C-alpha cells in the first residue's frame, strides 16, 4: 500500500506495480493507464466519475467502481439543508442578527417561504434523488421529477410524478439537480430552461457544475428572475473569487463539500476498501460502472489468478 504523488492527471508509471487504486479528486485519463496490465480496479471515492476516462479503463481491463451507498444520505441531506436555508432566508437573517437593532428592525422585510404544498422537482430520481424525496416527505411537498431511466415503480412508491424536463422547470417551486455529468447532460440547465422557472422558485445544484450554464444562471439571479439558488458545485473548481456569481446576495455557495461529514467519508472509504478486497478475492464488487469489462478475457484471467492466490 502506498500514497501516490499529487499528479493530475495520474501518471501511468506511478501505477505500474499496483493491483488497485482508490481515487478521490485526481483525474485518470488515457495517459494514466499503466502498461503492465496489472491494475484491476479503480475504486472511486463517491459516485461521480467524470474525472475517470471510462473507455480507457475498459480497454485496459480495469474495472471502475463507485460508492452509491456512501453518498446517498449525505448528499440528500445537503440538498435538504439548502432547501431549508433558502426557504427560511437563513443567510440573510444571519446577517441581520449581526447588525443589532437595525437588523432586527428589518427582519419583517425578509419573509420566508413555507414548504407545505409546494412542488419539489428533481432532474433525476435515482440513488440520491430518491433519497431526497424520502427525506422531504414530512414537509408535505408535492413531488415531480424527470428521468428517462427512472424506475417507474420506485417513483410511484415515493409519490413522485414523472414529467418532461421542461415541466420540472415550469412547475417546481424548488428545482434540484440529481443526475450525473455526461456529454448529454452538459449544460442541460441552460438559459431557455431557467427562463421557464417561476419568479418565486429556487434552484439547487449539488451534482456537477458543468450540468448548468453558470453564466446563464448568474444572469437569471442578477435580474431577480428567480428567488434564489444554492450551489455546491461550479463549472470551474476551484472557483474564481472574482466571478460575478459571488457578488450576488440571492445565492448560497459551498466549496463542493457540503456533504463532507465523518459519516460520509467513513462510508465511502469502507465501500472502496470492500471493492478492492472483492477484486483481490476474485469477486465482482458492487457499483461497477463499466460492466463490459467483466466479460473481457484478460479481466477474467486476472480474477481467476486472484482466486488462486487468495481464495474466493
């Protein structure tokens, strides 16, 4: 076991002698695949894998595993945190309280937004989206979602109405992004879709920054065409402090870390270690992204060799 040098993307020569890689923030690109063919699994810390070149992994007989169980509750809690903070105008009222009598006298100008009967809309109703709806149930909101891959029985069981993408923006009082970043979802949230939102609605993104056209969102917020937004992710990370977004008082921002808790990291870390140990014993881990690799003869040979060495 060893810690790799802080190279981004990772260097192939640093990975030549390893069977497994647990990966958090750094990129694994075409130039990262070791020539030895020994590397068998990349266990990604979390569920986003846009930093990993999946075709390269498959071509090099490397399985890519993610940790859906580790992030399901922490990210859903983060979204609920944003919903409650926006609805209660938490950040505004924090500032008022620090101003003393002047701030207290202005508190009536910043009435909050009750959630009962309001519409919570999600772009995606998979692992995290479904958990969000479970957490939001006691708030007596109505649920809608768009997801072309949705489990319709799961959605029905959660009380979620599946609708078109534009309907989510037009009907929801709170729009949340809960889908992965892919070529198809890049800038899925654009100026045209943001223009469909109610003036009283809130927008939340805890998924991936490039799913949203950030300039378009900044423009909508600056013109007060929606009530506010909360973002844990951005098109550019780390962010540029001079970005016009940060001059606005109707957006809450956090540094792609709102879900970072001791429990989140413990669960993700344990899931990654389980995936590595499964491979070492010739078993197929949960959460494999590139399932085509499982049928490749070289990958199967590596699993069989592990079984002979360590047992299944």
